[in-house]
């Protein structure tokens, strides 16, 4: 089987297959331009005044997210490995199935959310009640669920082509929407004078911003492994996850603050952008859906020890469509809070293992003598999740720091966890 055609699911990406900064940036921006981020921004915008609360939440949340993804993305570029393969070092050959299952489930969950949302919101935009026409809604979910995986089936090149077309169009629509909201609010003075209508804790709000893409960000190595240099991976990650994701959150938040509507669809309708809103919604979700199912295929290939990424992509799309039919879209906020708690420690373990245990140098994955279980990694992940769950402040950040600290201590106290020792 041609590894190039399958995007090297079980091996390092060779330098001959690496991509340019522009290519990588377009793919990652297409990934982060996601309707769920605007929905989350809408919930935040309805709960905080514009200055300084809302601005600080958006900046801090996306800066943390961008820095986190950049750190992991650089490792992907240096090693040429995706997150599923990197997890083998941090968790062990068998232990890596734990983050594989968790990350695979979250990506399938997002795919189901996006598929259901596309069907439901499209019907609402054209004036059809999705609840009263459930049969039509379910039929659209099946159509979109199978259609969205097409570019992911092609591979990186398919993601790149779609992003090159859709990203500029989505940026234009966001600018138009923000301009209309700015005018309707009466400029900066009008925006700062608007009062929130809902209540939400600052820590919860930042966790929601972080949680919108912490699962996808943890798997950003699936694309940054194609970067020609670590520096390109860092810049592309910051551009997509700090600026791109921040723009999506800000658009949803400002729209909610101005129109008192946390639902981005209602905001677009109020702005007279119904037709453009349909186009934006379709492109917005498609560019994220194909990346999401691509993430699942990377995890699935590792879990099933197969290089047939295209087959795994189809299987994932079918499962995700099933979740859409179960209406996973009705549980966005709880889903985001769970992601912000239980996903970041995985990245903490990967970073700690690469920099603290292996000193920034992994052997070739095919030649690595890896233990079945890396106890240090599993322990660090478990305690990182516990800290994120029970501590106040910013749970994602708490979980990452805790996982790194616990891993560093565990490696020092357990000789079997050091490189070259205890390998099966």
C-alpha cells in the first residue's frame, strides 16, 4: 500500500513530503474556522461586558490554546509523527490506547455535532422547523455525514484545496458580520455600554474557549508533522489557534452582546445575512468536519495497526453520522467543559515525555523499544485530569501543568520509566 497516498499513518512523514507554511496555515485555519466556536463565543458574549472582561477572556483563552498547540505542533514537525504515534512514547505501546480511545471519541463526537448542526441550522435558515420535520432533518444528517468525509478521504491534499477556497470566503463573511455589529451597536462606545444578560464564571468561560479546540489542538501534529521546520509549525499553530480561533470566538461573542442572541444563526438572520450565512455555515463546517474525521483516521490507523487510512475514514464518518442521528448537538456546552478537563493532560504527557524524558530526540518509531505501559505517563495523565477537575481557576491549564510536573517527578523516581530501561 502506498504510504504517501495514505498520508503515512504509521510512520514518520519524510522531508520529501513536507509542506509550505502557507499550505499548513490554510489547512489549520480551515480547521479552526468552526461554527461551534462561534456558538461558544455567543454564550460567553451574553454573559460579560465588552471591556475589559470579554476582551481579556478571548485573548487569554486563545493565547493559552495557541501556545499549547504550538508546543505540541513543534514536536510533530521535529519528529514527523502524529499524536497517536507520539502517545506510544508517553503512554507505552498498549497504554497509548487510552489517549487513542479518548481522542478518537472526541473527534467522532465533534463530527456528529457538526453533521447534526448542519442539518438543523440549514432547515432553520430556510424557515423549516427541524423538530416538526424530523424525518427530513435525519435524512440531511445522513447526506452530510457521508459527504463531509470526502476531502478527508483524499488526504492532506484534499484538506488543503478546500481550505484555500473556503478560508478567504469565511474571513470576508466574518469581517462583514463584525462590521454590521459594530455599526448597529454604535461603535466602540456603544459596545462597551452594552450589559450582559446571562451569568457565567470567568474560569468556566476561559475553559469553554480552550475547550472548543483543545481536542483538535492536541491532534494538530496530524498536520504539523508535514511542516518543513518546527518554526513553521509554531507560526501556523499560533495563526490558526490564537488568531483564527480568536476571531471566531469574538464574532460569536460580539454578535450575542449586540443582538442579545447567543445563537450565531439568529445573529446572522438579524443582520440580513441569511444567504451568506448558509454559505458560511456549509464551508465552515465542511472545513472542520474533514479535519475532524482525518484526526479520527490517524488515531484509528494506529489503534487497528493498519495503513488503510481511507477505510478508517469511512468507518469514522459512519459512526459520527450515527451520533448525529442521536442528536449529540444538544449537548455542546457540557461536551466543551469535559474536553477542557480531560484532553489537555494528554498533551502535557506528550510534551513532558519528549522534552524531559527523551531530551528532544526520539528514535525512529519502527526501531523504538517501547514498553507495553509507561506507568509514569498513565499516572501523570490520571492526576492531571484530577487536578483539572477539582481545582479552581483555569482547569485546562491546571491539568497540563499538573501532568508535566507529575511526569517529571515519576520519571525521576521510577528508573523503569527512563529511556532504554524496561522496554519490552
